[in-house]
C-alpha cells in the first residue's frame, strides 16, 4: 500500500475537523473490510494475474461505448447480454479495455444523472448481467472502465428524494442557497448555456434552491427547463464521502477495473471561488485511491477534468493517487493541426508537456461521447491569438464540415465546442469522389497514428472505426434536441459492422487499417512505456517526435499536409508498417501520411 492508514487518518482529520478522526477512519476501515469479504474468488484471482502497470502497456487499447447503442440489435432489457455477444468484434479490432458509459438507473444526461448506483438501467439488463459481462470480458483479457459520477446525483436519487421530503438529515448532503434566492453568485461558467443555464435549482417541495453546477430542473422558480437535475453533493459531510466510496467498492466487486471520476475537479465547493481543483479535491483522491487499492490492488483511477495542466498533474502522485487522466489540451490542438495543416502550435504544446510519475499515463483522444472541446485553446494561448485560433477552428468545423455547435450562447461570435463524428468533422460527408474520400481516410489514419504513438493510452469512440457519419435524428426528440452531443450518440447495428468486410467500403478501409496499426503497437513495448521528446523542426507541416525505452528507439514523422514532404534521416531504421529497412539520408513522406521508424540497439 503506497499511502499509510495513518496518513489517511490525518487527511480525514484535516477535511473534517469537527468530527473524531478515529471514528472516521474506523468507519472507512469497516467499509473496506465489508467489501473485501464480498469480493469473489474470480476477482481475487484476476487481481493476482494483472501486472501492476497493466494500463501503461502498449496492449492497453481503450474503446468507449454506450451498451444500448453498441448492441442496438439486442432486445430491450438484454443490451448487456448483447454486448457480451459482441465482444469478439472488439477483440478483432484489438480493443483490450472498454469504457461502458453510464449504465446505471438514471433520469437523464445520457446516464450521467444517476438515480441508483446499485441498479443497472432496466432497459439494459440487471446487475447480474453486468457481472456476467465483466467476467466474460476478463476471460478475453478485456478490462472494464466505468463512470463513478461522484460530484452530483440526480434529483431522483434517494438522498435527493429525502431532501424533497423535508428529511433534515439530508439537507446536509447538498448545498442550499442560504440567501433563499438562487441568486448567490458563483464564479463558475455555465456548463451547458444552451439548455441548462445557471447553477442553482429551485426545489418547490421545500421552497429552497440547491447547488447544481451542470443541470437544473428549475433554474428560475416556476420555469421548467429539464426533466431532471444534477444536484451537487456536499463533501463537507463525511457521510457523502463514505456513501460514494461504498458505491465505488460495490462496483469494483462487480468487476470494474478503472473508475472514471466524472467532473471530479468540482468536488469541493467554496463560495466566491471558481470551485475548480481546490486543494481538498486532491486530498479526496488519496482517500478514494486508498479505499480502492485496499480492495482491488490493480484497479485504477481515471480523472475527468478539463482544467489547466498544472492542476491536472497534481492528481498524479507517485503510487498514491490517480493513475490516468484525459489530456484535454492536446485534443483541440490536434484538430487545429489537421484542419490548418500546420503543426507549430501542436508541437509547442507537446514540448511543454509536464513531467508525470512513471506509474501514471495520459489518455489521448480526439473525439469521445462529448463534444470536441475547444476551451483549452485560450487557456494556453492568451489574448487575441487564442481567440482567433478558437474562432477559426469553430468556424471551420461547423461551416466547412458538418459539426454542430456546442457551448455556444446566442449572440456570441463562436462557441467552445463542436459536436460530430470524426468522419463528419473531417468533411467526409461532403467528399464528392473517391479521391476526396481517400483523403479523409488518410486524415483519419493520421490522427489514429498520432493517438497510438504519442505515448499514453489511445482512446477510440464507438463507430469511429467504421467511419460513421453524424446522425441528426436526435433533433426530432424534444428531450435531446437542444444537446448537439447526441449527433454522435447513434445506434450501431450488426449490419453496419458487417460492412467492414466489404472491400472498397470506407468501413473496410478504416477498420482494417486501424486494426493493423493497433496490432503493430501491441507488439512493441515502446509505444506504452518510455518517454516522448518532440523534435523541433522548421517545417510547419511535419510533426516529428522520438520515443525511447531502454535500448529501443521509435522515430515518428507525420505529414499533416497535402504535399509530399522531405526529411533528413540521421541513422538507419526499420519501417514498422512495411517491415522494410530505411537507410539514413533523404526520405519522403507522402501527403497525410506518417512513418513509424524503429531501432533496437
Ligand atoms: C462529464 C460527462 C458529460 C456529462 C457531465 C456531467 O463531463 O462526460 O457527458 O454531461 O460530466 O455529468
């Protein structure tokens, strides 16, 4: 155990000065002891079998999916069973880690408004089905990533229902506006300005406002916006912390390997601050990590926080805190490079990547179930220049391709997000002929090669391997129409998947090329372990970086433009894609192509 019980006790004392630290640590201990008793033999064996740093290995290929959409052909209430039947499709691609998006009983936000942490959404199946699914996945070597939505619960969760009933104990589980006006100013920007403005939710049953960072049902008394709300939890109450830890351990005992801590940066609130990554948040990470490691020593924590790099790296502590975090900074700059055909910004962002402990790793992604998030651009490039880049990218993704605006307030010049599938955002739907289609496919593979070789864990979003287009049917559903993220949350049928077997289709090309790259990555440790160094180059079209691991060397050269580029190689390598030897001297990189050059001394 990397962090001692004694250290956890003093953290609890710090966080809860008005409580007895002995009672708090005893309570935590009893929760862990109970969970340990409940852990089944299969999972105990699994714990023994896994390598401590399994998530850093080049074999760790992550794929994020919605069980119901991915198993669209499966019968209602049997979606998890349907997912089990479709695991072979994922292993065929090379996936070894599936992030199953929220599958618990919920009242909205595509599952993130959790009503019950112990019950699977009845439309998908039961908790027994979930357990069957994790067991079947483990048998194929697939790990399970699952959300722990810990910043908020839905306003139908039992804690919220108790509050609505006027049960005083539960008033302390949430944060109530003392001014009773719902007007206390919070320094938090609107998360979803289009459909969930403000940060307070009026609760008619008790005639009070509660804190709701993300979604409110009644942001204004008497005016209903949504059919559900996310009520922020009050972590100043230790019962909230213990309740959430119990939920986490319950799910760990059903086979979850990675907990994605949703919106974790907001966990601790102080009026008058931006409530982002306050120091207490990191203290909680130690406690969650301690509890999880005590039960499931190889399980890991993935941080979902779109915050400054300096704040993000504080989640990474050697052997004692989170092990994984999404890299929200790379995402928009990667898109900018592809659209602008210029790598200068991306290369300088990558050069200043912070140093993180060896046991930690970034998740690299370009699309996911949410929008392409543009917020980190202005945070990294201040002033007019940052605004120009954001506006350029926003406009290009919307006007020149098929993106849908997100985080866009009426009357503003541009928004901070764009929704769409990778294929549509790259202009695939507007391609007029085979040549243009092939260019889009080349760009897709360029992005994929980047994700697979930059270091860290590559993440793929359901359907991107099939080059799926946007699906606009959400616009007809009043519960979804305001939220453009649904444009890429579409059903994937078996027939759609079968197209990957038909030669010449885009599905065939993208699926098989991706499969080939994944296969190469898995064969060389250097893709997972080791360090990346960006090579400065005067050529704004070429991104060049080098990885080193022991005696292995990997040189990656990526051409982000439509013209062939030249590069001077200083030593000889093996080209991993073709297997051919490449001598030193001038080499040429084709439009929108890349080289993975390997050397083992
Ligand atoms: C995270 C999820 C997003 C959700 C939000 C609120 O950002 O990725 O889909 O809406 O948290 O839970």
